[in-house]
């Protein structure tokens, strides 16, 4: 039996741990500095827990560092003396796998390309899982585990993964921020946000079925300067939104 320890008990750790349990990859231990969080996740996964680094399973085969990007190196340093023989991977898209090299001889990345929030369960079958490791044997083993979790498994090196993460910020975080601004604008004028739902759904569907650049519409795409200037004037009370509107419009109008 492979002994697996998940380090962390946040959103990524929770969703990944539950998916691993669902597909028959048992987690042996949850390790988190916050005892209440570690205990809660361990109960959901039916495994042991601890809030002390030195109590990590000494014979763990795989430790998954599902912690914030800026904590990966620090956690790895504190954990390594007690689990150095394990294959250590982190779940970050933006952090190089080599950040673990100083602490674990066997190291890599196990990165699910997905947004995790609350109790909403993502479609794991279609969620890309990106793997990498410093040894071919470990790459193959991580690939096998990833294929049980998702039908979309990719070998992605540090450089590729960094660019993938940048593109994901544009496609997810920035797009969602624009949705948030749209919701606030409608709220200020007593209009329901769900009026935009069909438009948002159609926009995403077109982007998924064709090149987004090929289906771009709107005032900037058709060089409708009169409408653009009118919108900018309307946004004077919100300078940040006005600036974003201007920058986005300029970007759309630039030759690709």
C-alpha cells in the first residue's frame, strides 16, 4: 500500500483529497498547522491527522504539499527531515518544481488546472492534471495516479506550467473580475445580474468552439468610437473601471 500524506487542509487539499478517495487512492494522513482544519479534512477522508511536522508518517511514499505558493519552500524545509525518503510534489501552477530540490531528492509537481471554491465539485474527468518530476520513474508513477483522477493528464515542465498559469489568470481570474464589475454596475442601476447570464453563457460557448479572437465582438472590435467615448464618460465616477475599459478597448483594437 502506498502511504500518502497531504500537507495542508485548504481548498486544493480538500478537493484533491476527496477526489483521490473517490477513485480509490487512499490518503493516509493530513498534516496542517491548524489542528481543526487537519482534523476536519481527515474525518472527511477517513485517515489520520496531525498538526506537527515531526509527526508526519516517517514511511510516507508520497507527500503532497497543497499549501500557498509563498509557503511551499518553508513548509518543505520544515517537513523534509521527517519525510525525506518520500516523493514530494506541490500543487502550484506558478512555482517551479525545483523549489523542492534542496529538501527532497525525489520531487516534482502535481498541478490540477482548476478553480476550487467552497463545496462546488468540479468536473474532475475533464480537469487537466499537469505532472512533472526530476526522475523519469517518478514521472511515470505520477502519470498513473493522475490518470485515475482525470482523463486529461499532461507532462508539463516548469516553463510551460508558468505560462499556462499566466493564461489561466487571464481566462479565469481576470474574466471573473469583469463579471464582478458588470454585476456591480447593474446593481447600482437596479438591474438583476442574471440578465447577463445568457450573454455570458453564449460568450463562453463561442470561445470554446472557435478561436476567441475570431469571435470577438463589441464596440472596440467594430471601432465604434462614439459608443466607446460614451461608455468612458459614463464610468467617470469609477476611475478604476474607466481605466480598465480604456485599456481593454485599446488591447482589442491592436493588431494581433
